[in-house]
C-alpha cells in the first residue's frame, strides 16, 4: 500500500489575528463551567464550543502560526486554560455516566455538546499550537513570513504522512520545489553546495539537490524494514531541520 500527498502553497491573504482576539474567545471558558451542574450545562457548553471554534478559525493556517511564533507566551496561556477546561469536561462526563438513567436529562444533547467542546479544544491544542511548535522547530524561531508559509506546507505534508504511515511504514520521502529563493545559483559557494549533493543517477536519492531552471529541488528519503510508527517522519524532519542550504533557500521574502 502507498499514498501520495501534494501541497501547493500560495501566500495567505488573511490578516494575522491579535493576541486579544484569541484570548478574548478562550479566556474564561474554563471558569464558565466552575461549579456547574450537569443539568445546567447545556447553555455554557454551547457558548464555549462556539467560542473555541471561533478561536480555532483565527489560529488556522499561516496567520495563526505567525501569531503563535511571534508571541510564544500566548501558547502557554491557551494551554493552561484548555487544561483546566478539560478537567471540568472530565467531571461533567463522569457525572453524565453516573446519571445515564435519569429520564429528565437529555443525554444525547448534553453528550453532543461535550463532544463539540472537546473537539474544538483538541483542535486548538493538538493542531494549532502544535503547528507553531513544529514550524518553529523546522524553520527556526526567527523564520520570516515567506519561510513560515513554506515550512507550514512541509508540516502539512509530513502530518499527512504520519496519518498514512500505518498502511506502509517501510519507507517515506518528501520532495520540495522552492521557487523565488533569491539565491545566486551561479555564486561559487552556492554552486558547490548544490553540486556536492547533485544526483547524477536520476533516482531522486536521499538529500539530493537539483537545479531546475531558477528553482531548487530538494529530496529527502528514508527506508527501514523494521521500525515504529513515526520513525520515518522523525527522520525526515531531522534532515529538513539540519539542511543549511534549504534554510538559505527559504531565507527570502
């Protein structure tokens, strides 16, 4: 079994959200469930789910990643609020299980609200906050907007490989085609770096770099008959993280 992922990047036209925009939606959500009985939880849960979904929308894509990289303290505040919120949701779910036979309680409605709230909180914590951490790790905390766009595309591709890997974990690879890199490809040091990694076999071997007109083609591959899920993308991330030439190619608006 195998799978193919393709990501075509274009600059985001959406404005970067502000810290206050996001915190205004997330802050206080945990407190809204403080001391709330299950029978009175419908309204607060519906409101919290709506607010978290709106915050998730603001944090999606490269605009959200840009905010979180520029303001790392925001991630800490969001994580702390969501941890407290999840503790309250755990308590409500336990209460729901205990009262599963109470006729006066609309079990399906309450359970649906708990799920939607959980989903929105999970999306912020596991998708949005994680994306900023990964992009910062792969590209460096000082990566500029165009570099964030590029590395976010890499993150999306690798995350998709992670999800597919259960169907065929023996090998994985990623090909990055970088346009408008701003490098002088005829400069002696750049030409030497490309030539040192040139692939003369036409087989797209691991860590190969090719000049394709004015563009640069980077290839990373890994293959192992024995390993655990996640090993392949961990290896690919490590190769990308430590590729000085790639960083140079992405260090241009």
